[in-house]
C-alpha cells in the first residue's frame, strides 16, 4: 500500500547525509582532539584529565536534563558516589585501575537509582529542590563518615596500580590522561548509541509530551529511572577517573557547587546534543584556568559574564549556535 | 496481535466532576469497523479518550477481548493493544520523522520502520525533517504510522481528516480502509465527513449530548436522510 501526500507546502529535502557517519566523525574528532592535547599541552595533563572526568559528569547531566527534561542540581552526588567508591576500594586493596573504574560506575549507577527513585516522585521546582537536598545529604554523609571517606580532610593514600600491569600512573599524568581520553571516547560512543535508540527517542518523547508517551503504551517513570541509572554510571565513571588520576577524593567531588558548575558547562556547550557537554566542559575549564591565573579573586565574575553573553547570544549554547550556522535549518533538517 | 473485540457497557466518563458520556453501550466485533458520528461537542472525542484511558472513568465497563480494562491506566491499555491517533496528531515536534517512528516501535526491531515507509513513501523522503516542519497531511501520516508500528489490535482514529485538503483526505481514507481490510485490527473512527465515515465502516453509532441516540449499519443510515439531518445536521448524501 502506498499513500502519497500533498507536497506543495514544503520543498523536498536534500539527500540523506548519513547521521551515523557524522557520529563516527564526531567520535574520531574527540579522539584526535584528545591526542592533540597530549602533545600540545604536555605540562597540563593533570588539568586535561580533570577535563575528561568533568566532561563525563556533564555528559551524565545532559542525559537527564537534555534528553529527559528532568531538572536537577544534584548530579555531583552521582559523581561523588563513583569517586568515593573507587577511592575506598583502592585504599581497601583494589588497585587495578579498570576495576576501580567499574566500581565507580556501579556505585554511580546505584546512586542514580536511589536519586532517580526519589526525584521522579516530583516535578518541576519540587524536583529541583529534591535534587539539591539529595546532593547535600550525600555531601553530609561523606563528611560524617570520616572513617571511610576522610571527612573534610579528604580520602588520601590511594595507590593505583599500573594499567594492564604495564603503564604506571606517573607524576606527569600521561597514563591517567590517555586512560581518561579513551574512556571518554568509549562512553561518548556508547551514549550516542543510547540516545539514538528507540529508548533514547522514548526519553525525548517524554521530555516533549509524557502524556502522549503514556498513551503509546510506555511507562514514563521506569524509562526515566533507567536513564538515571545510565547517567549515574557515566557520572560515577567520571568520579572514579578523577579519584584515580588525583589519588585523592575530597568533599568537593560531591558538592552542590560542582553540580551547579556542571549545569553551567552544559548550558555553555548546549543541552541535548552530547557534544555540547564536552565543548562546554572544555570552555569552562579553560576559561577558569586562564582567568583564575590572571585574577584569582574575581574569576567567577568573569565566568558569570561569559555565561550571560552566551545565553543571550546563543540560547541553545555554543553547540547550538554552531549547528545553526552549519546546517540548512530552513529545511528543518536535524543538525 | 489479532484484532480485538470491544464491548462498552453503560460507560459514563468525563473530566473532573463534569460528566460528558452517559451510560453508553455498544459492541464491535474483532476486525470490524465502526464510525462514531455526531455534531461537535457531543462526546465523540471523549469516547475515544475514555476507551484509551485518558479521561476520568465514572461508571460502566470497557471490555477488551472480554477483559474489563476500565480500571487500567492509558499506558496499560496501550500495552493491551489499544492505539489512538488523536485529533491533535500529537507528533513529537522536536524529533525528526524517523525519530518519531523509532519512539513508537516499542520492543520491535528498528527495521520495522520500513513498514511505515512502505505505507507512506512521503515519510521516507521526509525522514530527517523535524516534526513541526511537516504539512498537516504528513503529520497525520506520521501520527498514524507511528501508531500502526505499535501493532494495535484496536485502532482509534479521532477526526483524522480534519483540516486536510480533499485529495489528502481521499488518500488517507484509502490507507485506513486497506489497514482495516486485512482484519488484523478493529477500528473506531470519529469523523465529521459523514460520507467518508459511512464508506469506511460497516456499523455506525450516533452520539448526542453524551448518549447514543442511534446505532445500526452504515447502509441503513445512508438510506435515512431524515435521521442524518436530525442528528448530524447535513442534508441528503450524494
């Protein structure tokens, strides 16, 4: 059976350009940029490793905010859960780095399950308040359980073994950085697959019209909870990477401030694209690094000014601005 | 999923405290087509919404294949095979055509989207267009195709021709007729274009102020101009 529509209203589109190939190109670009960072900034690899860890936090935030429309300011709870789990495992004798990353991912996923289970009982502002309450509770728990977490002094004494028994975590941070880039690229590729799957479309459908999704036969909360768990695993991996690379876990890894910074990174780069999370993290961290060196007391003012400028000039973030300039939006084609 | 039987027994439903439907009873056999007619505001859309579980159930029963689903939520009814193509079309405007279809395939493999493209080739050409960029006819095709990909056993079509050019209406009605002709789904059609509705369905129900005032075959209704004039407000059919 074939049905033809009246085509007078809209011109025919250009040929299909292959979204999958564009994703492959994007992933390769991230890998190449990561390799370039290794050679261009050999003295700043610790900072760049921090960027890869925080990029995973921003990616995890994009999953719930950008793809599901869930308002949260507590994403650092998931990052911190991964960091502390990996840190505690490490001081308890697990020193193999990939195992520590896995432990961080599992802890983050578990924290995501708890957080999602609580947050999805509310909507809108109440949901936002719940997220803040949860991250504050995680923060306080980490502070009080000082015999496990080191409390306000932080969890120190992490001695991570060499990667594959060969590559030691050296003083210059080369191993940690390369591990961070590989993990980031792998996570990004996996998330691209997730958000392009029917499950990912379901999440975006929920963001746009949850009632419609219900009448299509889907249960909204379980779908969102699943995304919270995935998001937690990603954030937890980032937290574990931060713990492995710095060999210390502080209370700042589970702070409201880190949650807010992650949201700023996401807004800067653009919500709901995954690319925006990485671009925003790089810009935020680079800006913080440069401006705080110039003026250590007022750098946050400059960050605030940057954010205002970006939000006014490009409401969809820098990623959205680039996409708008790059793609033939008059046809309404997906960037 | 084979076509479902539907039996509505003494159904009352509405919005909040307001009762829109009052003691409605009718049945549709598996694979049968039923048109629901009536003037504006008589409860036709509310009836479909109630079968879908989107309104407040206030009494009676809705039996799907003999099981009472009136206490089930909309999502659970959809999983039991009820599919609604709403009057507002309700496509996801920020998603592309292909993404809209992917969102509707449930647990089926992504390759089933080819079925939708086979049914509506125009959607294939538009597959990377965002939903809001589609014409009304294309949106209707997308909404219908997405619903069909969910393999409903009971398809509810709420004024699918509203606001569309006559040529598109004819083409859509051909599509609906072919979809229903296989007997793989039972179809309820709410439609203001009475000729299209009578051509489509074997049976007809007429609603007035939330009550069924007439039900019978489309052939019988077609032969009774006075009845049509009285309840639907149009003159002799041609």
